[in-house]
C-alpha cells in the first residue's frame, strides 16, 4: 500500500529528486504547501537540527508522516560558509543566481587547489510530531568551486560545484546520474534502508 509522506519544503527541485527515488519504493510525496502548511523558524545551528525542526512542524500541522531535508554547501576557504545559510546566502531566500555570484566574488582570489567544498544533506523523517525516535541521516558529496557557472541542470550551487572524480559540474550531470551519487541521493539511500528495517505503522 502506498504511504504518503509530507515533504517539509517548498522547493520543487528537491521534490523532483525525492519523488524519483522514493515513489518507486511505494511512497507518495506531497509538498507541505499543497496542504497550506507554512515553514517554521529554522533556528538550529546545524543542518540536522534544522531538518528535525522542519519535519516535526510539518508532521504536527498535517498529522501525517513528514520528511525534511536541510542541505547546503560548505566551502573550506570560507570556514564552512555558506553552510546552513546556503539558500539565503545573498539575502533573499532561494535566489540561486545571486547566491552563486556572491560565492564567486568571495572566492575571486582563491586558487583552484584551495576551492575545495562539499555539499551536505541532513534528512529527518518522523511518524508524528512528537516522535521520540526520528530517523536521521547526514551525507556529503565532495567537490570544489569552479570559476564560472557551467551547465543548466540541477539547482542551487550546482553550476559551480565541480564534482570530484568527474570532469563536470553537478549541473552538467544527467539527472539519473546525479540521483545516484549526490549528497541527497546518498542520504535518501541510507534513509530508505532505515525505512525498510526500522519503521512500522
């Protein structure tokens, strides 16, 4: 029987990735905005803390299972920035172009070998808002920051994120490849393993 999970996000790009991986496993994904649920204040200090906050809030509001993702980019030369502020690095939430331009500006004098970075994805799934044992996963994806945007796929910092071991950016990867090797893909794979062996209605 198909299980519906509320995705505690309004990001259509994330929703596409989650649906492509989870729906074949029997999970129907709906965005919280489809249920009229707003977003809570994300005042955690880490990706995982914010994922837990968002999942609990969506579950309390919907009375359904809820899945939250908090993810972002950590650049070594910037002491881990933009980090948990990745989506609003340049000020306005979700302005990918401005965020990428700010990142390029901050790194303009940093040589290629010192532009190492990684994407992080923290996932939290709760069965109800007060779930005492939320399922949590944190995964990462190694890379570096390029000198210009390349590629039209993906979203966020993907056009600047040079994937380690591949001669391309995340935005140049075919979606089916990205959905196998990205930080979010790895986190979802780990979460689905936990879903199979840890959760019961």
